[in-house]
C-alpha cells in the first residue's frame, strides 16, 4: 500500500544560469519556490478526507503536491533522502514522533510565521514540543456490529468476554495503533504498556479464538461486512466515514467505559529550505478555523483549533483530549524492539 515517492530535482538547471549577469539571477529562495512544496500524508479514505479538508480549502493549493504513504514508509523515505529532502511537510501519528524528533529530520514550527498556533486548544498535549503540532485527534475505541451482538459493547473487557468469543479481532503489531489495544488489554489486569504481559496473553486469546489479527484496515472492514467478526478496536474517524456505507449501517462505535485513547495526527515541518516559507503558510492554513471545521465535518475527528465548531456526532465519539488516555511514546520509542519481540513471541507465536 506504499506509493512510490516522486523525486524532485531541486534547481536542476542552476548551472545553466552561470553565464548570465549576476543581477539577473533570482535569489536562491525565489528559485526554490518555483516548484510546489511536497506534503506527505496518508493514502486511501483518510488521505482523501485530508485532501478535501486541508488542501481543497487552501487558496494556494496548486502549489502543493501530496505524497501518500503510511507513517513507517514516510519516515524511512525521509531518512533515505536526508541529504536531499523531497518533503517539506509531513503528518504522523504519535507512535513514531519521539524517534522522528530525535532524527534531526524535522524542525520546530515557528509561531512567528504560524500565527494559528496561538489558537490550539490548551487541553491538547504537544507530543514532542513544537517539533510536531497535533492537526486533529480521534478516539481509539471499539467498533462493533450492533446487529450481531447480544448487548451493546461498552468496555475493553467485552472484547475478551464470553458473549463475543470467537468473533473479535484486533490490529497486529505491524499496525502502529496496536499499542493502544495492548495497553488497554494489559490494564484489565493491572498492567500497562510498561507491564504488557497480561495484554499480550489476552491478544493471543483473541487471535486464536477468532479469524486472526489484521494488518490492514481493509481486512477488518471486510470481516465486519461479512459478519465473520463482530467487534474490533478501531479509530472513531474511520467509523464515522464507514457509517455512510449502506452495507455498514449496523456499525456502532463505543468509547470504552475504562477510557478511550487519544489518537492525534500531528503536522511537522521537514528540514528542507527549498520551500521558503510556503510550508509554514500551509501549516498555518491547516491549523486555521476554516480547514479545521472542514476536517471535523469530513474526517469525523476533533479539530485542535479552540475556535472551530465541533459537530455533535464528533463530540459523541471523541471526548476532549483531557478525558482520553495518553500513552508514553518516549517509553515506546526506547522499548520498541523489545515490545515487538515479545508480541511476536506471545501473541503470534
């Protein structure tokens, strides 16, 4: 599902102007801005919703090129292009942000040129300071088929109860948001992401009793449609989008009684001087009221601009950030390899 990234030649013909008079040569920054800036975000429905909310509302949209990929692939490509970066702006979930912030590939977003920073809801945490600004957030909770279950799903504990046994799935470790589910399952028995054994054992039971775990959202959606599974941990924004599908009219979303998880998607400024201030202008627009309200309507998640209106259906599915659980992604960054190894040994072993 990773799309090839276009490689842009920055000032490829610069040498050709060497014979021209010095005063006739435009400043380097002016030359750098003759091509569109590149913004990296997601493919599929999420990417389409991002485009409708953040790009189609942007007055200078013609000078923005979107590059679609998922978080891991985007970060890998940025590392590969370190000496000649192609992206100017990139969006990530919280999982990788501590690693990305330490990589030197992104820089702090300057409030002097992004004035809409002042309107960010103070309840929304900044995961790595101003190296990444949450653009929106939803809830990691539970989607279920109300037609199949005996009673409404209301809690994380329901996923390992007898009523749903054999009809539950969850994301596998290759899907970054699996860590929210691991923490939730571990907490049922006093653990956490730091003490995950009970959660790993619960997820092993889910995998063995049902059709398995999913690595791609399309698999989870397909199982929900066919009735092979009745419930899975999932993101609220995609659930709101799916509810527009007549084949999925029976789906419901639960913010678990034990607590849902804040799932922010943050915008970052890539270290790449070729775009001048155009990347900051786009970031400022994305954080502005117009784009934020468009996103809430289209993408079904909370805006972060405190002045933006929040649709009633979004309010119902996405509590404010201070009422949602947060994970310690710095800890995850330090222990990532160990957690993945333990997951594969216990859950997939």
